[in-house]
């Protein structure tokens, strides 16, 4: 009987949770899984999203809970977890690769929140060869009713199809990374429906060349919930933090004009302490840290 990837039956879900808890080193994984089971709101749905490798009649040695994008979802990010394996790491790695190959997705994320350090190290060893990178982000939030004044706001220019190449080139220069067609497409829809009027190039004055960018998502309303997905300035404007501060504050003023009682969320990487400090000084409140593994399109 050939190996097959299959979803669980509902009555296998407690066993699956126990294996995931054992992978994380819990002393009584089955007991804890049984205590957690009554909290599951929809065991049938959760079982359909949990996959194992069935090797003949043997007990599965690897499992992944996978929330894949729906056919109508703009954000094409697949989210995995809990995830576990027993035995051969190469075998488990091949399983994840084949599972993702059968999934319509553009980016994949594995949350490491609450995962003990030794289990986190096992996950990193398992998944890094598949193109995953370790990241730790901070959830930060700002209330738009608290936007401070800005004496010299930058000039913002919204995205147009004709300006797409300019936007893409500036983003690559500012971040020092490539942005292929797949990465660029995913970035536009990372937070949901692409809003061209919330993607901005920034200029010091309307007649000068663009010096930075700010990409946002959200739906306008008096109390809208926006996301600042990415923001940055060209390397020649990083001699101080002032230009980044003006860029973020100009963007906040623009969003506050659309939604005076709204808020803006952002999740900067901990490897960018200057941006985090700028956000703190502007009044962003810091929330939870979110360690994870990410595989983004090229």
C-alpha cells in the first residue's frame, strides 16, 4: 500500500493533539489533549485541516495542521501549526514539501509562540532546508485619534498601474532585496484585498524624486482597522531617523483623515530596532512578540 497524505477523522483529533504536545515535550500529552478536546468548537473542521502521512497500516509518524487559503481569499498565506514528527527528519521534511506542493498558497507561516526552546530548535532544523526563515515580530497598534501634528508632511502619491514599476523599484532599493513577480503580487494582497489608494510613494515635495514608500491595507470607516504592512526610505535618507519618522507620521495623518476613530496595526521585525523605537516614540503601543518561521515567495 503506497504512502498517502490524508486528513484525519474527527475521532483521531485527540491523538493528533497528543502527538503535537509530545513533540513539544509535555509530560502527559494524552492527558492534556483529552482535557483540551472539549474546548474545540468544531472538531470535524479541525480534523479536516489536520494531515498525516499514512504509511501502509502503520501509525503515522508526521502530522501538520494546515489552514490553507480559501478560493476567494485575497491573502494567499498558508498557516501551519501544530506540527510534529517522530523519527526520521528527512522523511518528515519530504511530507511537508509534498503537502505544500498540493496546497494553493503563496507564503507559509509556522507560529512558534508558546513552543519551548528545544522544540523550536527541532522545528528550525526540520523546516529551514525547505526555505523557511526564523522571524520574530512585535504586534504594535496606534489609535488614529492620537495622531500628533507634523509641520512638514511628505507628499504621498497613490499607486497606479502606470507607476507600478516605479513602486517596485523603489521598494527593492529601500529594502535591499529582490521582489520577483510572485513576491510583489503576494505583498499587494498580504493584508487582504489590494487597495491601490493605500499604497503610497513619498516625496519631500511634489517636484522631487520619491524617497520612500508606505504600503497599507484596510477598509475605510469611522473606526477602520488598518494595517501598515511595510514602510521604508532609500539608503541615502537613513543618516538619521527623522525621514522615517516623517514618512510614518505622514501616513498616519493620511489614514486619520479617512478614519479619525480608527487604528493602525503593524508587526515590525525585532531585527529592525530603529523602526520599533520610532514607532514607540510616535505613540504605538507594544503588544505580544510573535516568533515564527516564514517561507515567502521570491
